[in-house]
């Protein structure tokens, strides 16, 4: 019974990691790409005199 339980837990953890790893990779690769920078970096500073008046 113990052998079956450890096998089940090992398979469950393997399936969970197999589903979690692609999600983490996509998140950490696509967020900086869509922002054009790393989330910790400051964005471009806009000039204070230029405003779009619509």
C-alpha cells in the first residue's frame, strides 16, 4: 500500500510540475517582452511639456 501511495504522489507531482513549468516560463518571458523592459526597470520618462490635448 505504501508503494502505491508513493507512486501516486510522485506521478501527481510530476503532472503538476509539467503543467506549471510552461505557465511560469510563458509568464516570465512574455511580460518583459510586452512591456519592452524588465518589470523592475523604470519606463521611459515622458517630457513634462508635451501633452496631447484632445
